[in-house]
């Protein structure tokens, strides 16, 4: 887990050339990408996809895919952008190609930036953060980030039995709370899809195939929850959301990558074996 930097993102001008560095496996990139797709702003932002398997040296970039400096590692991009700052190379990363400026490393800040039409610079197709719901959305986003999005990592990276059990119990109590909420509401904040649903979507998509087996979030699967599984299917049926994730790439990333945890490299799956799932049998 990495430290994010919140910098004031300026309103785009005719000279601005926004560019995102993203990873298919990363749930925090997923929320940003989904906001971009749902608002219809993809034509205004170019993208570099880092290599799917993250090695000990960090995120790699395929030759020719870095439009800023031609770097082969994300670490090099950070060093070039801010040579006087100790880099914590993470995705998502938002930059301005025209000025070669780092704009943000915060997925929550980027999600809000796109949800609001890049500070109102563009008309958006779907309002994910209505002004009248902003306070509720901010509160729900913060709760999800702490109790769901980050919680699965805290469970997965626990080093002691007692610590693991305390964290996994807290996680599933939070999931139970969401199950109750979604039993009476189609979305987290009522009848309208908002930013908050994107926060939850990214974790739910990865839960049964990755967090359940690899991170030992093994009390229940999302498929065991009636309301949560129905909610996930409802989100996945939205056209703009359907292309924002790839189960094969997600599983390959988690089961074959080195994990960087507070400056320590952790290897959760030394064999690099990706376990089969029921869908694998159906596909022959």
C-alpha cells in the first residue's frame, strides 16, 4: 500500500493533454477508469497500461508505451517528473503531457475530478456526484475505502493469527452491513448510481476470484450474499462498466506479482500457480 499525493488539479485548457498510467489488476485504477467511462470523457484522456505482472522492481512499462520520457519502469517516470521528491511509484498516476507535470496519484481525487467533468470543463453523460448528495457520497466513500477497499489488503497482509482474525471479522461485519443496505436499495445511496458504487464495484469484482483464496478473506464469498451478488450483477450489466475489468488479467496480476507492502516486498504465491475456478471448467 502506498502514500497518495493530493495536488490541486487545474481545469484543463486547450493546451492540456491529460494522460493516465493504469494497471488492469489495480482496484484503485478500476474506480478511476469506471468514472471516466461512465462520464463519457475517455476521448479527453490518453492512457498507458503498465505491464500486468509487477516484479520486485515495481511496475514495468512496455517499450514505446511511455509518452513522457520513454521510461521502462514507472519509478523512472516519477523520478523524471519530480527529481527532488522521494518517489513512491504507484498507479493510478495522472499527468499533463504538455507541461510534463504530475497532477495526482490519488484515485479518490481523480474519480471526483472526472465525476465533475474535469472541474466543469466538459459536459458529462452521467452525474456520479450530484451536488445535493456530495456529503453523503464523501461519507460513504471514506467508509468504503477504510472498511472494504483497504480492509481486504489488511487481511491479506496480516502476519499473526490474532491480527488476521480480528481484521477478517471486521471485514465481514462490514460486508454484512452492506448486504442489509442493498437488500432495501438498488444502489448504495438509493436509486441513483454514484461514485460510491464505483468504490465498492472494484473490490466486489475481485473478491471471489482473488481476495477469497489469496488474501484469506474466506469466511464467505460475495456469491453467498443474495443482495451483494445481485447488486454486483446489476453493475456489471451496465454497458460502460462491462469493459472496465478483465478477470483473466486480474487473476494473473495478483497470483503472479510481487506485493509491495510499506516498503517490504511480499510474495503471497511463490509457485505462481493460478487456481482454477468453476468458470474454467465450463470453458473447457
